[in-house]
C-alpha cells in the first residue's frame, strides 16, 4: 500500500538537474531558472547532497558542499573569482521559499562587481551598497508581481558574504549564517577558531535589546513562543533581504497569508537589510575560512568545525564537515547517518494531496481528513476507508501514512551549505601551472537550485 501512496505522490516533484554552464539565466519574473551546480557532483550515498571536492580561485583552494532537507532547496551559494586577486563568497539561506535566495544569488555579486569597478576598489561601503541595491531590486520584483504572487513579500533570505581582496578580508552579514576563521596558534600544531560574523537572531539577548531600543513603543516587537524568541512572534532573524511584509505596511495586507499579517500597522520597518560589515587584514597564520548557513552551526561548534577541517585533507573537506553535522543530527535522534540519508525530503505535498482522498466513517457519518496529523490521531476502530479510486483496509495503511512523517529530512536537519576557503596554496600542489591558473583565470561556481 505504501508503494501505491508513493506512486500517487510522485507527480509532485522534479528530478535532480545540473546546469553545465557557469552562467545562469532568468525567467520573465526575474528569478533564476538555471540548474546551477557547476562543476559539482551528487553524493553516491546521499542523493540530497551535492559537492565540489576542490577548486582553485585567486585566493587559493576552496571546497564546497550542500545538502537539501526542505521540499525545495532554500539555500543558495556561490564563489566568484576575478581581477587576479579578488574572491567573492556568498551563502544565502532562504526562508519561506527559495525565491529570495535565488534572486540574491543571481544579482548580489553582479551588483557588487559593478559598484566596485565604478569605485575602483573594494571597500566596506561598496559591499553595503551592493546589499541595499539587491534589496531594492527584489522589492521591485515583488511590486511587479504583487497582483499575481503577493506571498513573495513573505519570502526572505539571510545573506553572508566574504570578499578577499589585496590581502584584506571583508565580511558582510544579514541573519544567522556564520563565517569562522581557522588561525594557527604560534608555532604549535593548534588552530584557533575565531568567529568573524555578527548574527541577527532574536534568540540572542543583544539582538532583542537592539530591537526594543529601536521600537520602544512596541512591547510585541519580540515575543517568546515555545521557548524560541521571534520578531513579532513570526520570524527569528532581524535582518534579511526580502521579508517585505515586516518592512512596509503596504505588503502586510489581506493578500498575504494570515500567519504573516500583523494586528496593527508598523510605525517603522521592523526588519532591516542593512548588513553588519567588518574588514580584517589577513595574517600569515590565517589558514582557512568556513562559511556556512545556520544548519551547520545547529550541530557543530566553531571549535569542532575548525578541528575537522584542520585534521582532514583539503579535497572533500566541505563534504566531510557537512557529513559530520549530519552524523550529529542523526545522533541527536538516536539513529545513524546511514539511516538518515535514506530519508527523503518529499512527503508533505503528497500528504496534502492524499488528504483530499481520505475519508473516515464513524457510524453513519463520514468526515474528511484535513491532514496527516488527523489521520494519526484517529483511533484504529474508527478508520474504515482509504479512498484512492478503490476502497481498501486501513489497518496497515494508517501505519504507513504515519510512518511517512518519519521519512522527512527537514524533521532532522535544515538545508546546509558549507564553503571552505583556504588562504594559502597547498605546498604539495604549489607548482607553476596551479599558480598560473590562480592568477589568470576567473572562477564562477554556484550550488544547484534543487537536488
């Protein structure tokens, strides 16, 4: 029976695709329709994991990995190298859907490069301007599509960017993705973990304090629900690209879903797209940078992540680090990663579709089951019919339907993106050809849109 249910659901999802070209195209609505995943591979054992073992850019070697957990991959990422000495790394952790993260991946680097070339150099201000210009571009798309796709106003993305130029590192951040520096400790074999990015999550006391100071007349600007602090009781991050429903009252109307609507108009924007930006001169003992979405940091500490990268070869280091997080996610649920990787991402759309076909008889009345939770709450003695063109016995099928919830990757971990940028050439591979590649060629790689 479970097999027939899966067959019923199978029309809901697209197959994995990879675009062999480095450039992405955009559809008429302004969002990317590229498959991404340039030069990367899909893991043989985990079909939701994409990786690039090792690549070279103007700053040195890099390794990259992404695992999908959501129904649609909401993380996007890219690494760009140009001008002989400039490398751009972006990690975009979307929420509410993939649209904003895809838009940012298509446009933020382009805006940054145009602004930097116009200013004849990279500065904290050129990066900040690129963020704000990207926010304005996304807002224009939402305005354009407001009558047909108003819920784009409820989609947003965290945004972490690192730029290495002329031996200076610039970090800009919105939301709760993180970059950690691995720095060699003196003449020892030890490596220190130094967090470089500041995060904007309402679970942090300093973020709640900042919001309360900015909104002294709004006692509901941060609300604790089920042990989790949220801005207006809705969202955890306080800065992002998108999420326009918490930035302008004209996007908080009856046209968006009720769970996003505020009971009273905002006096001023609650969320911000102004990034926290810092710069740091790179030192000879700075070994590598780990850029990752918050899905990694939910399971590994800064010190654990740095130690894992330090003790493993460069090739495949991002995949090794990501799998370490997945192993920890599985351990927390008293299971093995080998079991976790068999779990599919695809159950909820099918449950919603199947719920339209499920009826339960109780005496002479039949009630339509609204969702999977209703199915699992129904007592076995009251479950008589599962209607899928034919009527069948429900006893085993109820167990199968309830088991589908256990086959949902998002229950165990979030989408996770990892990019590791090594600051020095690997001495084993520091030959004339590799140095020539670093100085002469540009690099442009982005993760896949969906696995």
